[in-house]
C-alpha cells in the first residue's frame, strides 16, 4: 500500500530542512507528521499513542536545537517515531519493527541522530548528563537534552541522574513529558505530586508574575541577582511547595507548559537554550493526541496492532476453532484461582499490569495486587519484605526487565531463602521489540545463584501446576517460573492443579539413537520436529526437563546411559544456559556423548517476528529436525532395514 506524506513533510529529509520553514509552517508540519504516523502504523503496526503525543515537542526540539551536534536523548523510545521520520528515515518508516527493517526504538547504529540506544526506561537523564559532562570537558558548546516521561521518572535511575545533574554544573536540559501514562496509567505518590503542580493555578499564576517582576527589578549594589533568586525561591516555597522536589536537587524548574502547543514550545526552548546549567522543563501532553480513540483509551492504543484508521476497528485474526490463550493470561487467571483458595497470595508488578495480566487480579482483589511503577528493584525487595511475614508473593517482571533487579534477587531473596515466586514473562525471543526486550539471559544469570529453583513450563497446564506448586506451604525457597510472550498450545487449558516434584522432569517419548532434551515452550518445537523425523524413519527420544535448577539427575543418568547423541533446546542464550548445565552434568559424571546445544546464539539478535527469529537462531522445529538428521547421518534406520 502506497502511503504518501504531506507536501511539507515530503521536503523534510533532515532537521536542516525543517529549519528552513517559517514558524507558521510548523503547524502544518505537525499535522502532516501526525497523519503520516497514523497512516503508516495503521497498516504496518507498531507503537502508536506515545509518538502522537509528542509530535509538537519533536518538531520544536529539532527546529531549535542543532541536532545531531546537540545531543537529544529519548527515554524508552516508544515516542520516537516522529523523530525517526524527521531525521532522514521517512521513506523507510514502513519497515519499522520488521525483520531487517528500522528498529522500533532509537538505535545508535541506525542514525547519527539516535545518540543513545534505548528500549528500557529511565536511562535518558544519566546518558544526557554524561554527554553534557563530556562536552564541557572537551570545551564544546554542545547542548544535551533528555526527554523523559512521568512514568519513567518513577524509576530510581532517573532520580540518581537528577541528583547528580544538580551538582555537575553541566548544560543539560531535562524535559519531563507529563501525560499521566506509561503503558498503563501511572501510579504512586509522584503521579499525585505532578498533578499538584499542574493543577495549582495560584502557584503557576504567581510564578509567572514573579518572573516578570524580577525581570524588571534594578540590579545594583543593593539588589543582586543572588538576592533576586533567593526572593523567587522564598515566594515560591511560601505559596506552594510543588517546585521544591526538583529545585531542591538544584535543577531550575520551568513549567508546566502545553506540550502540544508548537508556538509555546518553540519560544520556551529558544529561551532555555540560552540559560546555562541544569534545568527541567515540565510539559503537559496528551498521549494519542490527534486520534480521538487513542486519546480516550490510551492503554489499548499504546500498540494496537493493525487497524482501520477511519473506523478505529483493530483487526483481529479470526479462527474457526478455539485458540490457545496467551501465557500471560493463563498466569493472570490462574493467580486469581490460587488466591481465592490461599489468602496469603499477593501479586506485584512494576508498571506492567496489562502486559503481565496481573490487571485481572488488581480488578478483582485490589488489596492484594499492586502495580508499583517502573521500579523493578523495589518490586523484588517489596516482595521479599512481604515474604518475611509469611506472604506468598508472585512478582511478575518481564525477563529483560528483571536484569535491572539482579542484586535484589541475590541480596534480598536468594541469600535469605525467602520463598518469593519470581515470574519471568517474555522469556526468550520476544519478536518485534528486538534486542532490548529479548529475554535471552535469565536462565544463565539465574542459574548461578544459590537457593533458586528455576523452572519453565512446556504448556499452559504445566504453568498452572508450577504456579500451584510454588505457593504450597512446603515450599521454602525462591521459585522462578519463566515463559514466553504469546500463545501456548492448549485451547482447553484450565486443567486441574497437580503438584510437581521439584527438580523432576518427564519423559515424553522413548526413542532410539538420539535424545532431545528441552526446557520450556521449545519442547513443542521438538514435538513437531519428531513428527517430521518419523517420515525419515528416525525415532528420537524426547525429555521435557521442566527444571534448569535443580536438574533431574536420575533422568539425565538414564539419558547418558542409553544415548551417545544428545540435542538440547532452549529459548535462552547458549552461553551458560540450559545446555551448559547439561554439559556440566555430563562432565561431572564422566559420560561421553556428542551434544549439540540449540538456542539463542552468543550475539545480539535483532528484531523480527518470533517465527523469523526462531528460524534465524536455528532452534525452531525445522532446525531441530536438521540437527538430528546431521547427527545421525550414516545411521541405519528401522525403515531402511525393513525396506
């Protein structure tokens, strides 16, 4: 489908072209940019509402600042589509998030305008400050700007960055993009604090009056600039304490202003560009701005998939038969079932209630399920604190986000042997979100920690049983359950609960000559491969190990006593993961076998559909079958003997 940008947008191949336009033409540019994002995303998919909300801010920043010499850092990057279009990637934008196409996030290797690679939240302030400090050291008159949302501001890293920025004496501007949303609505005291700032008409009116008055006061022997500044702070503190959070960190606070008013933004940014030192500009934007449905239902339209831009109908695949549910939904519904029977169960997630499906429990049991904001470290330690009091907490964090809470897993959970259930959603390759979101490393980084039980279900029934087992009173250790993004395999998934013996795998199928050992969902790839291999007369055995730690040693003794060829399959890195654990067992017990490890290779895997990435990484059904054929090449098969 041919999508044509508007007449002004067609002429903009870089910010230099944007600067040739008059201020009056910027309104048209914003309208055309917003429409182009709607046109492309409706047909090709991607994140949506966030970029619509910052169209004016994007245009104003590139209009006023000398990018890429001036460093512009976008936090997370969901909102950077307009930035990509303006900075020379307009004609490639339809490839966004597609295999071998543009990344869905800013990426340094993609463009000189992408000054810092992002995908996880709250990194922008620290990164921009580092750039500003380097510029100062090198004597460069280079500006650094961080654009961070109010949701991302809840993370500790953002406060660490602001704390340093206030005393670093560097020329950095922090733009607080306040739309009351991350993916889900923001929560916590900071949200209420920002609301106080934006709704205090008395404070904002008086603040403007103070600035005007101070601008007219004579500066002389009896009234210095320092005295003026002290007067300003005193009056602001007397009228309203709202600005004190930022200004107590020695950041000059400006705003709040309308972040969807291009004229106001251009004027304000032009003024702030002339003011040295660390500053914070508070802008108010509307997520989904310019598309009514996205403004109304901002969570739904964060990344809606393909849709009809006229009617707003979000296209859903239609199936003739019942389809398996998403693993996340199985988790969400199962947690409610368990919590109804066990009043010690709680749920915790860091800002992903919809993505993790903890929203189901939050709606039904609001006093027992909590969204703690973008605070993975806090989520884990909060769960640990509750566990000391006998609670059974299911702490659901995306695999790639759990990396941010690693010390808490070690220090606060594992060392103290607290029975927190660490649920890792989005384990394995997640698809179009790419390398910042792939859950490639959790098996490897969890496996080396003492006292952890690490498990992965092959299907929805196994997930239910692992969840059931993890909350039993007999469970005295931290329990990790990892599962992938997307659908499982069982349309009839609501099976009765069964306790699973810790460290006990299962033999799915006996066989000859070669054994396939799998962990988690890729076991289904092995099942499909075995069906294909049957037509070749090959008969591999298949073992679903269930647990990476502890391993089922009795099952492994059986495998290595019977088979001299073994294939391991996992949706995690092959370096230090499940396959490595199998090799360690083999070496420890002096077994001799040919072992081939299939999984995510030791390199950064880019974005694409899960199917494309499984194939690229060589652990889909086809790859498993090819590996077995190669390892058994020259073997005489049963069918050949009978033929």
